[in-house]
C-alpha cells in the first residue's frame, strides 16, 4: 500500500505590533491549516522574509519601526525575493489604500474584519502566488530544456562540421568538385541549424526575463563599420555592393555623438542578422547601411534592393516562428530575436518595404546621454 505524500502547507507571515491582534489573526487563519508565523517587530519580520520567504504576508499598517507602507516598499525593491502577495490590514479609517497599493501591496482590508472575508482574500492571494510560482517554474524548465537542447546539438554539429571540412580539404580521400559542393551544402545546413538552436535559446532567455545584458559604453559607428566589413565578402560573392555610409552631419570627431550604452555582442548580433538577411535575399543591386543621429537617438538604416515585403507579411514579420516567404527563409526566429534585443535596450526596430522596391530596416537606439541603462561598476 502506497503512503500518501504530505502536502506542503502555505506559510503565512503575520506582522502586527499588537500581540492580541496577532493571536486573533492566528486563530482565524489556523482554521484552514496554514503554517502561521507571528512577528510583533516589523524590522525582525523583514529579516524573516529575507531569510525564509513566506507565501503570503499579512501586514498591519501602523507600526513603530517600519510602517506597512515602507515595509511593503522594501519587499518590492528587493530583487532577490520571489513574488510574495501582501495584504495590508488597518484599523484607521484614514489609512491610504492608494498609498498602500502604490507601494506594492496586493489587497487591503480594514478592522474589524469579517473572518470569512479575510480567509477569502487570503485564499485569493495564495491562488495568485501559486499561479505565478508555477509560471516561473515552467519558464525555468523551458529555459533549462532549451539550454540542454542547444548544448546537445552544438557538440555533434561542431564535430560533424570539423570532419566535413577536413574531408573537403582531402584529408581522408580525393574530393571531386561535385563532392566538394555537396560537402559545402552539408556544412551550410549544419551552420543554419546551429544558428537556429542558438537563437531559440536566446529567445527563451528574453521571454523568461533571464537574459542578462552586459552593458558597456561604445561607439556604434565603429561597430556598424566592423560588421559591414566582415559581411562584405558575402556580398561580393553575389556581385552586390555593400556600403556603410555616415550622414554628413557627423564629422570625423563625432565619436561622442554616436556613443551608446548597450550590450555590444547583442547589438552586433542584430546588425549581422539584418545585414546578412539583406545580402541573402537580394539578387542584384546594393545594400546601404546608413547611420544618423536624430535628437537623442542614433538611427541605423539597412536598405536593400531585394524583392521587398508585402504589407500583409510586414504585419507578422517580427513574430516568433514566422519565416519569410522568400526561398531560403530560416526558422522565423532571427527578426523576432532582433526586435527583443533592441527593445530590451529601450530602442525600436521597424521595416518599410514595397514588393519590387526593396526594404529599409531601421534600428533606433538611445544615445548614451539619453539612455536609462547604466553600466555596472
């Protein structure tokens, strides 16, 4: 016969400087078999929350050390804590519901309270807590899966490409020109797959809010030039002109005018993706990369003479898993990820296009002096 597993009790911290109130609340709450912790000193209660976060806090507003408003603010400003619902309780008719909710509380009840109403509010807040915890748990599992999936694919793909490249170089056998083309196709397919799984991992990190930006101050003009120079051979293979242009109102000593606070690797990823797409889908003509400054923003535009994009497809272009209609379009993650990256830097990524008239992708990023992002010391 199987032994039933014990069900974890919800832990409720009750904070009130009046002992009789603590006893009353404990009596009411114990009817539903909660684990109730009592704290008469709000400073000690804050330490309890930091050491062992409860599932719910019932908090008196008028207390001598930290009042309920300040206590709530400190909980909400502590980024190391999980989400904890807070129910404010007061006997004073002049206590501000607005101030309490603005401080970060989730609900408000006045004394004398009805025990059934209090328990109903407690159950409601605990349901909210469980829902958010489950969401966070699923997001963590999803990121862990994506991370393991990416790792498990990276190693064999890298190994396969190494063997394929050695084979193409004639390490194992004589390679005819036809065989070399087949090997190049296989290598390209592996690299496309590796790019897809890497993008998938980055997308999950952004969506789960677990992506950490490594911010630094740098000249985006220099980065644009670097990326354009690196991709120029790809354009030349297709007889395309790839040119980076700096608008005339930026002079030689304009580094300060194009300085941004951003994750340089992530911005490079975006530029490489969009310029690379322009090369990939443009058969003849050019790709121009223009950089300009407008007010407090640096504007990077990537213009091509490709087939263009219809209004219908523009509407879904930046959605996840929405590959373009062009032959050779990828998984539909690249542009979605690019927009996630730019928006995480408080910028924007847009497109203007007409079928047959090419496309212009516009990246807008706040300049360093206007950015709300800060480089960690």
